[in-house]
């Protein structure tokens, strides 16, 4: 076991906690009795979630509005954790952003923000907070990667690259931590029913993904927490993703996979843009 049994003097930090997988991580950790520190840009949504979890489960839930693209704000969050007399026994680096399109046609500022949130913040928070866990000899880190980490994806270039970093980083750290009582788990969901695509303005494109690979945020969070509890190196939610999608991305030759993926994404986007006959509805 890696994620310790909750106590009054311990807590878990969850980033990207205002909605989606992060909110489900918070709910399920609270159900298990863990005190929480919830972090997101959207402080008002955090406060509503925290109040409900505290009332329902009798745990202490603190919130922190933080823009993880800004190093100064990450430093302030780290200082807050270090000043807390309680033990940080869990860190869920879950915050992430997403975009779709040709890299040269996308706003560069948004792509740079994605690197900061998806990769740099994960690296920064893990590097700053992991030593305390190792010193105490207990703790678990969960880094939300993606099955996109296993295959370069045209039109998802930055997203796939950042998730590849998170996955490789997490697995490497996990191996280094052997025997310390601390683990680092890479969570690799596929398509998940969250606001990620909607926030990126890609709700139509999300309809291109086959229904059998979709997972609920609840099931993804459950898989991630079980991975933390048991100290797993990597976990993939969903039987179809574990058996078909994940291995396909890892073992399909790049020379075949890259043009096929690019063709599929481009064709699907063209179909989504076609005018619909009167009376039809989008998905």
C-alpha cells in the first residue's frame, strides 16, 4: 500500500479540482476520509465543491485559487503546503488544458500555456513536494497523463507531447522510489466525459471518438485512486483501452500510425463542418 490511511493530521492536494476528473478525485478521496487541499483557477467553483464535501463527509477541505501557468503562484502554493503542520500524503497533479489543430495555425500563447500546465507544473510540484514524502517514508503521487502519451498525434502535437512527458517522468520517478514507501502513478485515461474539449471549443470534434472508448470522470478517478492506494506504476481506465487502444498506440509503427491518425482527424473534422440538412441536430 502506498497512499496511507487518512488521519486528522494528513491531507491530499488535488489540482484541476473544480470539475471533471479533479472534482471526482476530490469526492472519492473525501468519501475515503481524506482531508483535502483543492486547487484550480476557478476559485468560486472550488468553494462550492469544498463546502459540500465537508458537510457530507466530515473532512477538512481547503481551497486555493491558483493559475498554474504562473511560477510565482506555484511557488506560493508550495510555500502554503510546506507551512502546513499536517502531512501531505497524496498529490494529484490533474490540471490540464487541450487544443486541436495544426501547430503552426494555433495561437502560440495557448500552446505555451499548455506546456506550463500539463508538464512544467507537474514537474515543479512533484519536485518540490516529493522530498517531504520520502523523508516521512509514506505518500503517493498521481499524475494525470493520457493514452495520447503513447503515440504522436498530428493536430494534437503539444497535448500529446506534454502527456508523453508526464507519463515517462512518472514511470521514471516510480522506479527511483522503490523501497521508500512512496509511489508515483501515471494515470492514462482515453476520452473522458469532462469539460476539457468544451473549454477548448472542440465539442463537435469530440463526437468523432468511438463511444466504446469513452469513460466517465467517476470511473477514471476511481482507477487513479486505486493506483495510488496500491502503489501502481501506471493505470489505464477501461477494459477496451487496456486491451486495444493502449497497446495499439504503443506498438503501431510510427510510419503507419502518424499518417493514419492525421487522416482520421482531418477527415472527421471536415465531416463535422459540412452543412446539415434542415431539421438535423448535432450530437
